[in-house]
C-alpha cells in the first residue's frame, strides 16, 4: 500500500544522475513537491538534457560540485548517478569506474563535512543471478507464483529464491562491480546514509529511448525487432512508487542497505511482451532467446530478483506496487502477446498504465 508522501525532507535537495530513468522522473516529482528547492546535475557533455533546475556538472569535478554545495547549501542528496550502459562499461572499464565510483568519492568527500542526508541508489545487478529453471512458455519458476495469480502483491509470500541483503554480491559485469564498490564506499564513509538497491525503474526517459519501456517501445514503434531474454529475471517498479519511497526515506533516519525491488518478478522477455501488447505493436517484432545466446559482451545476469521484506518491515508498509498493476497484463506463456482477443493496445494506453501507476492518480500527494 502506497502512503502519501512525507513533506519534511531536508531542503534544498540535490538529485544526481538526472539522465537516468530514476533520476529524471525523480526530478519531475520533487520539483512539483518543492518548487524552487530542487537542483539536478547532469554530465557536462549531455547538452540535450536541459531545463529548469538542471545544472551541467560532472560528478567527478570536485571544484564545480563543491561550488554548487556552497551556493545552494543542500540539505539532502538523492544520488541516482551511474553509467548503466552494460556494453559501454565492459568496453571501457575506466569510464565506468570514473562515473560510478570516483563521482561518489567526490560527493562523499564534500558532504562528509556537512549536515546532509544522503540516499544512494544501487542496482540488482550486483548479483550474478540464480539459474532457476525455466518452464514451458518462458515463465521462470520465480515468476510463476506471481504471473497468473489475482492475489494482491502485498498478500503474496516472498519467493524463496530471491536475494536478500545478506547474500554475498557476485556481479558478472563491470557495471555491477563498480556498483558494489560504490555500496562499500557508502558503508565505510557514511554509515548514516541509506542505500536502496532498485531493479528496473519503469517510467519515461528524457530522450525517449533509454530505460526498459522506452528502448523496447522505440524498437517496435519503428518496425524494428527486439530480442529479449527468457532467463534474465528482474523485479521492476513504477517510478511513481519509487519517487514516493525516495521521499519517505530522505525524510527519515533509515540507514544501511535495503532491497527496493517490486513485488512481481518478470523476465526481460515478459516485460517486452507487455510493452508489445499494451502498446498495440506488431507481435512478430518480438524475439526471445536464452541469455547464453547474447554473446560474450556484455555478459548477462540471470535471476536477480530481490526480496524487499526488510524495507517493508522498516517502513511498516509495502511502498512498491507490482508492475504492471493489473495482473491480467502479466504474460503466462511465450506467445501471450499474440492473444489480443479484442484488446486494443496503443502508445497512449501504454503511457497511462505502464509509465504511470494507475493507483497513483487516486492517491494524495
């Protein structure tokens, strides 16, 4: 159950990594909540990303970042920064380290001497993935308890195969390794901060082709095929829900590391099925394969679904709704997206129920 957002975060707020889906949607949310009190930074060379409250500043530019803190006297930071381009990180590990680790070192060195509340975002790809078996139709065992059941997400028991916070990390990608290093920096340098491991944030991207929904949808929209994996399984969440979670945690003294994955597990192939059907796209454009056929670069994780019970207990609430909200829109087999049965999808419907949580419109802010 999502609760109304908490109004008392320390202001002004700095959001880093605004080019990513989580950061971009957080900026829109927090600017509406706290007009004139929110600043977001983007990399200097990302000139297409501009607008009110967006400042060009490389996270690893110590002098520039310190000057921003001196100018605005930030009371809190939502750190969404990180280069999540898996292939780019594999081919240029130095770039990945500079963006995902050195930028955080820089940020920590500045806020360590100030009274600043820090919430840092990490990722489920700090794990290699558990190779749960895949049933007929491409729905993994981890998915099967969620796919067809009409039981509300809050009433479902956590799947035993999901990772918990105490499980050792073992990333298979450079991106995942740098995010593990970033998590350790937070633990060592600022134990009062809170790290939230998220999965796929389901919302719009600033350029229309980043993020899970936009990348898949852009392929289909232009008549291009998209190949997704049967056995890479994630726990996505609406950015609507994540934004409200971020505000609650920023306003609290919650410290340490918590999993913030959604209650429904879906393979990347299933996610593409949902986008294909809800968007009204040609079902023949969707291809699927096991991740072993993806090639050596980048390596792909397996079932990295997260158990978020610890976060729910800490908040005395389940802050994340299942994506998609309606269980009728969850695939049950590999050809599910062909079964339109009078269902008329469209990009407009996709925007209403996949980018945005239908429950969110009826809740107070």
